[in-house]
C-alpha cells in the first residue's frame, strides 16, 4: 500500500462502503474511554464493575442494555469490547454517538474518542532479506547470545506457528519472568506455542465491530490470515532456515535478526486494518506479560496529537516500564512531512533498499532498454517478438469512461484495443499485481506498471501472474512520449531474475515516509532507516503471496517491502542490544542505534534517495542507516527519563489535561519545565527552527545535551562539526573528559543563523552533523569513523509565511 495510491484506493472504494453501509452499518460504533481510576466510587470493588455500571446506566432506552441484560456484578457486558489495565486505564465499548457524548459528563471519565483505523505498512511487494545484515552482527549476536533472554512482542496480524522460522530446537527454557500465555483459539491449540513462540493472544473485537462478523474476519485466534505478522515476526526473530526462496527467487538461507529471542504475538490486525481499540488491548497485554521490545509495523492514516493517539499513549507507559517500542515510519514517501509514529518515546523506522534486485527489462522497438523489476516466474515472452505498446489511459472501454483505465482498473480496458499488446498502467487505485490480471483478462500480452509522482525512481518487484514488470517515473514519461510520437510503438519484456551486488546500496526507499515531524518539528523523525525493500521472510499458508483470489500459490516464504519490514529489523537489533546490555533504557538503546548509524553507501559515497537518486537528506533517513555492530559500543549515549519526556510535553505547550492523558497520572509543569524549549529534550538529534521575521537576536539558539559514558572508563572526547549552510555552530566545552563508567557530562551547542542566508518567505531546511570522538575508540567494525558520532544536528529553518 503506497501513499499516493492508497489515497486513491480510498476514494474509489468509498462508493462501495456507502452502498454497503445502508444495510450493514451498526447504529453503534466503537469508542475508547479513558477513565481516572482514582475516582472509582467505593461501592464498586473493581474498576470493571464500575465501567459496566457506567455504561449500563447510560439510558433506560439504551438499546444495548436491553439487548444485553448482563447486570451481574461479575460479568462484563457484551458491548464492552476491551478493558484496559496496564498502559491505559479505561475501556472500549460499542456506543451510539449520543451515548458517547453522555458518557463524557460522567465524573471520572477523562476522555471519550472514536476508534480509529491503522494499516500495516507493507507495500505488498517482493524483494530479498538482507542476509548481509545478519552476517554483520556476529559480534553482537555472541555478546547477547542471539537475544535468548529477550522477549519481542509484535502487534500484528497473528502468526503461522508451524513455519520453520519459529522452530525452538536448541533453545533454553522460557525466561521465568514471562507472564504471558498461549491463548487457545480457532485452529490454534495451546500446543502450537514452544520455547520460541512463547505467547500468542488475539484482540479482534474492535475489528469485528468495525467490519462485521463475516466468516473471513471472524478468525478467533492468533493464527495469521493475512501473512504480514508471520513475515514481521520472522524478520525480527526468525531462526535460520536453509534452502529458503520465494518461487525460486532470492534463494539461500533466510534468517531473522535475533535468532534466539522469544516471540510473543498479539494479533490486533485483520485483512482490512487494525483498530485502535484492539491495538491498545494488545499493548496493554504485552506490557503486562513482560515483553522487552514491542514491534509495531502499523500506522494510523491520520496524524493526531499525542494525547489522542492511543499508540503514543500506550507506548509512553511501555517506555516507563523499560520496554523499547519500534514502529513503522509509514509508506507515504516521497511526500515530505508524512512520517508516522512520531512520539519522541517511540523509535520510528524508515526503509532502505538492499543490494539485491529482481530485474526485468523493457526493450523498445527503437532499441532503448528500461530497467525494471519483477517476480514473474511463468512462461517468459519471446524476446525476439515485439508487441504493440499502448497506454491504459488510451484504451478505455466504451461506456466506462468514468473508470480509471490509466490505472487498469477492472473492466475499464477495451479488449479490442488491448488484445495482443503490452499495456502501460499507472501505479495506484488498485494493487499492482491486480493490474496484470486486468490486462490479461482483456487479452493483453504484457503489463508495464509505471510509477507516478511522488514515487520517483523506486522499483517494487511483484509476483505477477502474467508477464509484467514495474518501471520508474522517469521511464513512464519517456514511454508515453514514445507512444505518442511513434505510429507503431512496440516493446518486449526480458526477465533477468535475482541480481545481487547491485549498486548503489543501501538507498532510501522512495516509499519510506519523510520528515519533518508533523507534530513536533523539534524531534527528528524518522529516527533512522533499516532494510525494508525486497525482504524474504516467512509467510502464512492461508493466503496467496499476492492476496489475489485468482492466485492459487501458497508459499513458506514471501518477499515483501515496506516500513513494516524495516521496523522489525530494528526491533530485532534492539533485542540483541538489550541482551548485551540488559541495564540499558529504551532511550539508551535508541541513542546507540542513532549515533552509530551511517549515511554512506557500501562504496563510501553519500547515501542516495531512491526518489530522485540524489543525495538523501535527514528528513528521509533520520540519523542514517542502522549499523548493528557499531551500536553495540556507542561510547556515549543520550539517556532520557519519563520526567524528561514530561518536561518536553510541558515545553510543547500541552495543557495539564492533555499531558495527563498521556502519563495517566497527575503532573504539574514546574516553572523550570515551563522555561524549557521543546528542543531541550535530550534527544540524539537536534532540530531547531528560526523565524526570519523576528529580530536577529532570535536567530541564535542554545541547546544543551547530556551524554552518559558507556564506553571506556577513562576517555576524552573531542567534538567535530559539519555546519549546516548559513549556520555557525559552537560547542562548549569542545572536549569532554570522563573518569568512570556511567559518568554524565553536559555540553551546550550555540546555533547561530545568518539571516542574509535565508531567502525570506520560503521554508528551507539545512542539515549538519556533530560528532564526538575519543580518537582511539573504534567500533568492532573497525574503520576510521568515530565510534561516538552523536547527533545529526539539523537546524531546520522554517521561516514564517511571507506576509501578503
Ligand atoms: C535444498 O534444495 C535442493 C533442491 O530443492 C535440494 O537438492 C537440497 O537437498 C536441499 N538442501 C537442503 C539442505 O535441504
Ligand atoms: C517497432 O518500433 C520501431 C520504432 O520504434 C519501428 O521501427 C518498427 O517498425 C516497429 N515494429 C513493428 C513490428 O511495428
Ligand atoms: C532471449 O531469450 C533467449 C532464449 O530464452 C536467451 O538465450 C537470450 O539471452 C534472451 N535475450 C536477452 C536479450 O535476454
Ligand atoms: C493517450 O493518452 C495521453 C495521455 O492521456 C494523451 O496525451 C494522448 O493524446 C493519448 N493518445 C491518443 C492517441 O489518444
Ligand atoms: C537512564 O535512564 C533511566 C530512566 O529511563 C534510568 O533508570 C537509568 O538509570 C539511566 N541510566 C544511566 C546509565 O544513566
Ligand atoms: C508556547 O506558547 C507560548 C505562549 O503562547 C509561545 O510563546 C511559545 O512559542 C509556544 N511554544 C511552542 C513550542 O509552541
Ligand atoms: C499539582 O499541583 C496541584 C495544585 O498545586 C497539587 O494539588 C497537586 O498535588 C500537584 N500534583 C503533583 C503530581 O505534584
Ligand atoms: C577501550 O576499551 C577497549 C575494549 O574494552 C579496549 O580494547 C581498549 O584498549 C580501551 N582503550 C583505552 C584507551 O582504554
């Protein structure tokens, strides 16, 4: 699901939703209710009884209470979907909007908000697992015993437990602190859990209420009927499996990052998405069960403030309990400002490519060749025959001009115009693999799936069921020119299969969502990038690799792309770091990941952005590409406590009520906190904004950062700076001397902008880097890069709009 196409998908399918809602729409919808548990009246012995009574007493004409005569003090009424006890206090319930309004008046109710849909972040594409990633983390694996004492909880679509990736051979006993459970369900006996898959639960009542209880979405167990959760779980912690491949592509060993880490699956997603009410229940259970890392490969379609974002609220509580939360940055690139999961206590992961592609070439009759990508493995086209080439938008079926034929929408193509030809279809509206099916049904020979803005030069390989390939946005422009200027435009497709050692790599994936952070511009998001394109990992047996009903194939492994795939890479690496450094806080783990990330490709050149194949910036890649081995020994880290985040919220002008919604307890913003700025949060990055309409005295900002020595006891670090354009940065002191481990030192960065360098009236970002090096400390990876290369400072100049 890509950003731009996704919005189109929504528009198109809206018609169907409207039609069906006339008959299917429930009169109630799900609301999530936050409760102040301290206000529970004494006559109720438990919070559950109090919640039940509140909902039941909403009104005597309440259709719900008449339908559900559960007045017993011990039974939870059926219209309460989930009770939240750990990361959030309250419940979700089926209510009418009027009832929700009424509930807001009840003493003790802090807020009532409607359920919201989130989506898994795969582009539903194919590619290969970065085995090189696994190889490069051998030292880290040894020092953490492959994460054997670490538990990764995944909030996802469930798991296919029989896969070899979840085998528990050679694994020690389950950590005794584990409080989770293998919950029995449809086609999921308890015996399917083992020493690898140690927990499985499902929270799907919000989903069922939103989408109806049809057979398809009535799976009452943690079994994966989508394929996504099986894939992400095996990326984060799958065992090594020999002879893995996807229909012959990317063959070799498939292995997850933390091969001995334990997996706990919390199923909160179905084929149509994941409801906030279920996500919250999964979070609640995962934290109560005792997971160390939460991996969340999903994102909300809407950007909402932290106090209304259940994932952000739940993650805050998880962070307080020492749980590391990583999440997908989203697949809405390359549009800027689209990054998701932006709360500073969540690690938001963007996606990069690896050095493996699945090449297919489009040869034109005039001799030109466009390199594309495909996982088609059927009968190839005769490469000596050239077929006429046509654009879907020029082949609209008569009487169907309202259908998007440019995107090869079902039934939109005229078979008389398409028969025996190769058809160019624009990306978007429907899935890429579906376009191949539509063209074939209309009699076409082959399909060219062409990028449109803002997808740029990113290529996604798909397991097409007929000869087809993906081409870039620039190729599309040239193809359309060719068609419109040549009477007998013609082409053929040559499939070249798996290619390794492709350069340049890594590159920022064009679909990866971009900063700046739409909620807090002073907090860098995404935090970093990790492999998310062409990832081979385990898959479910219940669904075909393309999700097309026409596709009879069932595969043990599938190749998918998306920030859904990059997130579990970082979850697995975080598990290894936690295994090697059990005392590190989530902020220390993230700091180690960010300050050791690199911004160059395998040849040492600046890391590019697939969008336009130009040098990628900080909004695209955050601190850079994850380097697991270096993260093991970062030298210095930027730690954060819950109070630091609260001070940040105070400094960000949230009301005490809003802050309380996140922290679940009373807080007062101290005078000191009120004098802080949001950029004072001790984040492993610095982002500031200047307003050129203000006096030059406002063009200078002092930012303080505090580092903790986790390297050698006695060490001296010296700063090095790459100034952003038009900015002068000075660091005081320029040298930090440490005498012991865990010693803490602060420094101040004075960032001064030259007003004459910024064109008035335009938002402009500039990026720099600040690094600390002890000159001697070398990461185990060797090389001449400083082990401690702290924050990428990106003074972001965001001038006010010009006055007109
Ligand atoms: C791997 O697959 C090939 C071909 O299917 C087979 O010949 C070989 O024995 C397999 N190797 C292992 C270790 O399973
Ligand atoms: C294919 O296209 C080329 C030019 O693009 C043209 O010269 C050639 O005649 C075409 N072949 C057929 C069979 O139409
Ligand atoms: C065309 O197909 C033949 C036979 O499959 C193959 O040997 C040849 O390499 C192909 N040509 C190109 C340009 O790929
Ligand atoms: C085909 O479609 C393109 C883009 O919509 C348009 O510019 C062109 O005129 C069309 N060509 C024909 C022959 O209709
Ligand atoms: C890091 O912060 C955590 C609180 O989040 C605190 O418990 C821990 O002691 C700190 N660690 C160091 C080394 O300062
Ligand atoms: C917070 O509000 C104050 C007063 O309205 C304003 O001066 C300041 O810029 C605001 N800070 C942020 C981060 O919005
Ligand atoms: C916050 O301030 C109020 C009023 O001064 C006080 O009653 C309350 O106890 C304080 N809460 C905390 C957590 O300090
Ligand atoms: C720093 O620590 C490493 C690893 O413990 C050690 O090999 C190295 O000699 C130390 N360097 C200094 C200067 O103490």
